[in-house]
């Protein structure tokens, strides 16, 4: 897999707020997320779902502010667009990231930066509207750019939507031109709203994805990733081999760090 590099530079951003780190070890279930047949039962009810931003988090955005992206460190739109959408888990708005066909690099995303992170918990609601998926088609919904290991130039753990499902990934690029990539998949297409929780623990060396309350996939870091600065990207941070335009919808992003 080829991947463009988005430079992680943290300018001394101070972070505050309560941290929320659930114990995912007690959750059980098979390796797949809810099937499309379960959509009517598992999709959030926008009329009763409260905004997570009514509670304390290190960072939170329900996309109901007057201007898009004003709470974030920044945004990039090299191969797509960002806009408000009225398809939302908590109305009136969500984020809609549209990425163009034939994109093979960064797409369109918002990003937030944190310093000296030991544990990271990200929750959000996500939905993907895909053009006809073709072989090797991929969009990343969430990239978590992390400090590379010794000899590395870039490192990321991320949540991907593939042509026929989804995957977690750990990708590291090295100064000698080599790379390390592991991306175990699971059965989820995000064709309707799904509630996603992502947990990165540098001490335990794990990356865990929980979809609608069920652990969908886990990665044990190989190679190890050091504690350090982190950048969280949401929307379409990366895309590859798309046969048409894809849209990723994101709502109610809540991030807690230790």
C-alpha cells in the first residue's frame, strides 16, 4: 500500500478535561461488527441521542457550531471537500467529507493535536456512502498519527473502510525506504450510522476498535510505538483506488487523553 505522509507537528498545545477510558477487556463477541440487516436496531436515534459535548472531554465537537472546523487545530482538503450535512445523529449538523475518484493520498479531513499522550480514547458516529467499491479501494475514516519508533519517519494507526468491509491498521515508514503494515479486517461497511470507539494504549501497546458496543478488532503494536505527540484526523485522511466519489459522514467526536 502506498501512503502519503501528513507531517505531525505539535506546537505546544495544552490539553485539559476529564478522561474516559472504558475497560474493553470485558466486552465479547465475534470479530465482525453488526451486519447491514441489523441497521434498524443498531442505528442511533437522533431524537433521543444526547450530544457528548454536554459532558467534559479533552476535546469535543458535535458539529453544531456556526462555522465548520473552528474548534479544530486545522483542516486539509487536497483531494476533496468538507461541509456540514443535515444527516446527523444529533441535529442539526454532521461533518460530510467528500473525496474524489482516483484519489491516492490525503483526501479531506479535520485534525486535532495533543502532546505527550500515554492513552487516547476517541468516540464518534460514522457512516460511509461509497461509490461501487473496486479491488483495493479504501478510505480511512480516522487516522491517529503518532510518534514514529526509532528509525521511523512516519507512523499511524487508523480505521479503514475497504471494498468489502473494514480494517484496523498500523503503518510505519522507515528512513531506509522500508515499511511495516498490519491491517486485520472485520465485517463492517458503515452503510448506516455506527457508533465507534477507538482506544490507543502506548503502555499496553494496543489499538482497539469497538463498534456499537462490541469489540470489532484489536492490534498489538508491531513494532512498538513510543508515547509522544498525537494528531487525530477525521473525515477522509487517506483514500486509495476509488472508482467514484465517496462520502464519509462524522458526528459527535469526543476525544480524551492521558
